[in-house]
């Protein structure tokens, strides 16, 4: 799949990354149909969060379609 990845301060790239997988019983996989940048993403882009590593996928403000859920999702 394609994703917006952080590769360093002010270095964002759209890259091909592995497809998500259900890892935990309460996980859900969502096919993103719309996305937006959040104000908190600006801290990540500027390097304010020291735990960011090259290749980390950005984005938590999105809408989409649930395509798979773990066994404990009701």
C-alpha cells in the first residue's frame, strides 16, 4: 500500500509499505478513502517527537471502510 512516511525533519515521502495485518484480537483494518493532516502532525514533521524513526507512517485523521477485524471486535 502507499503511505506518507516520515524520513527526517521536514522530509516526508509517499512510499510503498507492507499491507497492514491483524495482530491483536481488537485490531481493525480500514481502507482509507479520505485523509487530512492534523495539527499534531506538525510536531512530528518538525522533529519535536524524538521517538520518530525513518519510515514511520504518518496519519491518524482519516475516514474509510472497515475491511477486516480481529476476533474480539463486536
